[in-house]
C-alpha cells in the first residue's frame, strides 16, 4: 500500500529529472526534428502533481492562497521568459535558454525528495493495478492529430487537402473512443465522471479560455513589437516584462484577500473585464505607437488575468474530494494546455489569413489617382502604365515601387493584428459574467462538494 504513495513521489522526481535532461538535449539539438522530439519529452506530469500536492497540503480555507503562490511561478515564468531569453540570446547563445533549466531542475528534484510526502489516505488506496495504456493512446492520437491540423491546416487550404480530412476524422474518432473508454475503465487516465460537477466543469471552461487568451497575447505582443515596430529581442522582452509585475501584484492581492474571507467571484469578473479592456486598447495600436502606450496595456492585462488563475483554479478543484485530486488536477491541466495550444495555433493561422485578406483589400481599393501620380502622371487610358500600377506593386515588377508595396504590406499586417486582438478581447469579455455561477471561494468557507 505504501508503494503507491512512494510511487507518486518517485514519479514526480523522475518527471523533474526528465524535464532537466530533455532541456539539456534541446540545447545540443542540431536539427528542427531533434528539437521537436526533445521538446516532446519535456511534457512530463509535473503540473497536475504539483497542484494535487498543494491542495492536499493546505486546508480548504487556504486553497486560493496556495494557488496564488503557485501562480507566481506558473505565470511569471513564461511572462518573464521573453525578457530573459532575449538577453541570453543576444549576449550568450540561444542554447543557454535550455541549459539554465539543468541546475534549476537538480535543485527542484532534491527539494521534492526532502519535503514532499504522501498524505495518509494515499497509503490506504488500492487501485486496480492496471495502467490505462489504451486511454493514453486515444488521448495522444486525439489531441496530437488535432494540433497538427490546427498548426498546418491553413497551409494546405484546410479540408481541400486529403490529409487534413483524414487527420481530422481520426482525431474525432480517437476523442470519442477516449470518452467511452474512460467512463468504463476503473482507473482512467482522465476521470471524465467529474465533468458532472457543474462548478468544476465551469472552472475548466473559464481557465481554458483564460489560457487561450493569455498565451495568445504572449505570442502576439513580442511579434508585434519586433515585426512592426522594429524592436530587437531584448527591447521586445523589456516591453512585455511589465506584464509580470501586474501578475505579481494580482497574485499577492488575491492571496491576502482570500485569507480574510472575501468573496472572490466579483474579482474574477473584474479581472476578465480589465483584461478585455486592455486587449481592446491593443487592437488600436498603430505603427507609430509609443513605447509608453505599449507598456501600460500590457501591465494592466497582466494584472487582470493574474487575478483569474488562482481564484478559478481554487473554485474548481476545491469541489473535488482529496482522494480524487490527482485525477481532477490532471483533467484540469490537460484542458489548460489544450486551450493554450489551440489558442497559439488558431491565432497564428488567423493572423496570416487576416493579413492576406487585408492586403488584397488594400490593393483593390488603392486610389487610381495615387497610381497615376506615382507613375509620373501618365494618361489614364486603357492599357496605360497607370492601370497596371497595382499589378506591378503586387508582383514587384516596377522599379522604385518597393517602398509602396512594403507600406501596403505593413498596413495589412497591422490590420491583421488589430483584428486578432479584437477577437481575443471579445473572448475575455464573454468570460466575465460567468464568475457568479462558480462556488464561492475564499477564507472561512468550507468545501462541501460531493464526488460520487
């Protein structure tokens, strides 16, 4: 019986060490294929195990505080990453962005060995002894094929390509088979029976959308500053760094308020509203936007979504009985990662698609008078150079028109970013009112959810 409890601790340590080793392998990778394989190995199960351990260690009244402290590392890490990564890339080498994980991983493994212990109930649990290999296969196929379609589908004109149709159908069948299998297997890799708890399911939906918005903005902001504003990697990292400050302020505030027994649900709605308003401001950035006008929305955006993560996570996971916490945190984190992956893929595809649409629109509506003026005042007669001006811009055939084409392309990219930012603002705004349907979270409240 103790073997199961010790087994979880050993698995946690192995996961940390696997992440450490795979990070070192990413640093020595020589091809993109090697990088993909080594990055795949980094996806160990540290996140759900860490959350389960925290919820088992802290009493229900301190779950929000625990998630706030946990969120400091979870959210500040990827937010500060562009700044630190940009500095390392410019001053050392990009490979060191992976090598620095090695000493940090070694320290983490030693701390897990010294301080993490299994709770009493875990020593009494007996599983079926069967590993859910089929569930793992269904899950990997379903989400893996879906991710490939989302990443590469646009380049193949979506369902016009046979492989997209095949992969999409196989992904759907695998996910359907996963649901039926997990509902029947005694120790499933994903306990989907928990979905019947409304508060838990709502928390999963909200945190998945929050993850989609957060990681999409994390992708868009550095790209916007580098590709359109001309910042280098270090400057782009410095510009997005204030988001980390906003997150830190939000998490510390949430932790202190929860300890005093405040109802945190209005704070969740306020966080989504603040984030939505700042993304809407981002959608109005132009090519002449000042650095100060970029910094403030990024900082306030971090403040808004920094409030959401610990409170929604505590509201959802606190409704699960301790002995089922491992399953709950696994399902919770799978949906968070899925939301992030879908967000990054969808935003990338949407950005490229909107750029093409906007460029075609700008070229189509380019003034004939401007064409006549730039072409030197040639007569506006059918067949004259003026009437072929737009075609020459697009194809780059006419000498001296490259700058005009670059201006049109830059404007098309700007409008594409504006469109995507607006879409993300609408998603964040949609999430705000649902917070009041969550179970009240905060200090002084007891968990009374039932898990059958």
